[in-house]
C-alpha cells in the first residue's frame, strides 16, 4: 500500500548509526532513506490486502520501493510504499504519540520480560526514548520506577511525566539506589559503568536484568558474565520488533499509558528544519528526549 506520512519519529540511536554507516545489523548502503516509524494515511492499497482501507490512519514500520536509493527502513519520507504486514491501525491516536510506535514497543518488550508483581521496584538506566518508553511500560504494569540518566534536560522532561529521576552525572547514585532497593533493572545504555552501578544493589538469586536496545561497533560485553552467574541473576536480551508487541503497544497508547508525545522536543516543520534535525542526530547533538519530522507541508 501507499501511505502518505503525517509524522515520522526520529530514533536518536538507530537513525544516527544508520546515517553514520555504523549500524551493525544488516547492510546500510548510500544514498539511503533512514527511519523505521511513521504515522500516515493510506492512499492506495493492493488487491490482496485485507483489514485495511484507503483513508485509514495507520502506523507503518517500513518504507519501500525507492529507485536507486537504499531503504534503511525508509520511514523518513513524505509518502512511500509499505508491505501490509508492516502496517497497523492507528485511528484515533494523535500523530505525536503513534509515530513513536517502534521505540515504544522496544520499551514495552523490556517491561514485559520482568517476572515481578505489581509494586516491585524497577530501575531504568538511560534517559533516551527507549528508557523513557520502558519506564512508561513499567508504570503501566504497576511497578515503582526510578530512572537514572545523565542529561539534565531529558530528566526534566521525564520528571514532568511523573517519574522519579536521578542524574548519575551530577549526583552520587549510591545513596538513592540503596534506599530504592531495585529488584530488577532495565539497562538501555549497556556499558560497564552502568553494570558496576546497579549489579551490587540487585538481590542475589532473584534479581533480574533486561538489556534493551542495540549496541553497534562490535561491542561484545556490557559487564562481567561471571558476576551475573555467581549472583544467579536472571538476564534477558531484547531487541527488534514483532506484530504482537506493536499491537500491545498501540493498546497502551490508546488507554493513555504510553503517552510518547510527552517526550517530544524538536519537531521539524519543513525541509530545512528536517536537514538541521538529522544533522544534529547524526552528530549526537540532540538534547530532547525525542524528536520527529512533520510531513504535512509535503501533502
């Protein structure tokens, strides 16, 4: 089908790595159209497509059919073709929320792996859009969440969203972690510094760690596996996208438990804005939690 894009959400991690040519999963060639999440309106539909209609608001996780240009998922485009398997109903959802469906489902996936009752203490490490989405999903499951990050501007946004936050760059996290007593960790930064911060605070034998996201550049270890084994911790590795998780995430968006628009800072309104935004993303200079491109100017 052909989907006319209303808004495409920017991934400050994956989009940066694709534009730099450093994304490790799959081959990236140039010129390329990056981006893997957008919301739009169905304009044309194939004869074998069922359950979707022209004029319907949908989210799409692919953009295909470019001539002499690589589709590095291809979502940052005013309109493009998508396979029906990559398209989901988004009627009634604001574009600023549903455009973030893929990163939101990464956070949902992380929270869904935790084997804990409501009220459990979950530490989320990382103040990017995946960490924030994981925090929303944890709160939807009734967990008590503490989010540790290193960017003051992002933590302010997350504080306004109702989360307890801690700036690990400005404050010694040890006293707060000791008082919070996490039972599980969702680690979205995945490095040894983070590992050394939270591992001593997890309970032996019952503690859980979820590694969420993607690590480019040949990273082969985020911590000491011998320590995980010695402490008998349960460890999950999650990434990627599935239809079931996308639909579950859209359900959270519909009932207000995944309000991704609260994370939105920069919205590019035209070609010049979009170029400036993506340049900042590729150079790692984007401070807000999340950003997006508004494509309504191209209609």
